[in-house]
C-alpha cells in the first residue's frame, strides 16, 4: 500500500446483509447523458432540490414500496447482473475471520471525508459501489428463477447501455436471498473511497441517521456474470530506461513494441519511454501479486518523483503520458481475480489503482435517498 494511504475504516462483519430500499430512478432519456452526470457536480446542496424538481416533472421516479433489485446491464456485448440493496454497516468486524466485505486497496482519508460530505449535501447515495462474490448455488438458482418473469424496467440509456431491473419484494424470496447472503463474503470491486465514505457518513452526519446505517451496493456473482478485471498501468515521471540498469539482469532490452508487449506475462512487465522498450522479470517467490512486487521491491530502487507514480487505464494513455513529459511507462499484466481475493482475505491492501473492474453501470438507474428513513 502506498504511503499516505490507509485501510478502509469500516469492515462489515458477517452475515452480509442487503436491505430493501425505495429506489429513485432517473428517466431513461436522462440516464447515461453527459448533462445528467454534470447535474451531480458542485454545488452538491443543489442536487437534492434539483431532484425534487425533476420528480415534480416526472424526470425522476421513486418506488412506493421498498425492494431489493436485480439489475442487469449490457454494454459492448458484456452483460453484468447483480443484487442492489442497502448494505448494512452497523456491525463492525473484530477479526479477519468475521469480515463480510473485503477491501483490497487503501483509501485517502481526505478523499473519503469529501465524498461523505458530498453525499450528505446531496442527501443520497447516487450510485452503488460494486461488490463481487461467489454466490452459493442456491442463491444463484433463485435469482435465475426470479428473472424469468418480465422485468419491471427495461430500456436502453443515452450511452447505449441496455438495462433490465426487477424489483424483488416477495417475502419468501427475500428471506431466501438473506439466507444465501449470510453464507457469502464479498470483495470491493469498485468504490473503495465511497465505501469508506459510508463509514464517515455514520460518524460525521448523525442528522441523517438512521439512513447512514447502510450504503448503496451492487453485488455481482463472479460465477454468473463476472466483471472484467483489467490492468492499470504506471507512469513514472522523470525516470529513464537507463535507470533500470539498477535492476540488473531482471531487465532485457526489446527490439520494439511488438516484441515487448508479446512478452507481457504474469511475472513480466514492460517498460518504455515511448521510443525504446524493455521487459522486467518479476518472479513470484511468494503469494504477492506482480503489482505488489513492483511497488515494494522495484520502485524504491528507482529515482522517485515527488508526485509519485501516475496511472493509465490503457496502453495508449500510458504512451501518450510519456510522449508529453519525460518519464517511463510501466505496462502491467492483468491480475488474476483469485490472487486479488486471496490477498484481500489475508488482510493485505494492494497498491493504489491495482485493479480495474469493468464495465460499470450508468449512474441514475438506482439511487438511494438518505431522507427516506
């Protein structure tokens, strides 16, 4: 974990519980639109009033009865399904064995506090954090049966995502879902800072209680519709390929980008200044991920930038960064979700921006009001 980053403060204890809530939903023609995304921008205090106005004009609807929701979205040929509900935060784990929701990255406290204040000003959880787990077979079968009926909502949003949403209110089904969730543990796939912000909301904004006893979450079964796990590349400002001589025989020059990228593997990363290319061998002698070995063993040997490493979600983005400013791009292999889960279960926090779980749902499909309870 990078210096200046701390563990996610709230560790929810088992059993994992998702509670029903009365969802707010933007009109389909607003979901996925840039204008809607801008509506969540500053000043945050205006968002709640804006939503009230939208409700009056029919641009926002709210369910009259609480429910758990099964949300399915499809984008670029990839379909993701997950249960959406209010994640119970009232019971904190006292030991690792009790943890129901595992973080795998640290958070910056100031950023978490800012997000908590933003949610308080908006009086809502604007989007669910993404959790992933291996659902018990019975729960997976139940959700498969429940989605055989017609969806309560079905539409394509402005960004092209296709959505189907089922509101689950049957008492027997909710009891069975709760029993299935009690036997599972989840990994935070996306939203570590928002998860930490949920804890800060509870501590810093008692005026919003009891709504702050929970936070909006979407739980995706990785055996059903797994999120795609991608790599996040590193950009090291001010570092040159010559500096890699400090790493000795681990570094090999490559003839060009094709040879270098072809060598990218679970134990090999690629380095380039945009002109010349090299590979760095990072053999795994323990259960650490490649990104951990890079940050713990390699980066401390190289000249350090006061800004620290920067991050790029694509090779093109990393190459553009070193083209604009002298530095070194480190292209990372895709981590294995099993390794990420193992690290989280062992209580290890990976370096910042170690994983990228995709795709994410458009904002506005399911929103949770903090004025509702």
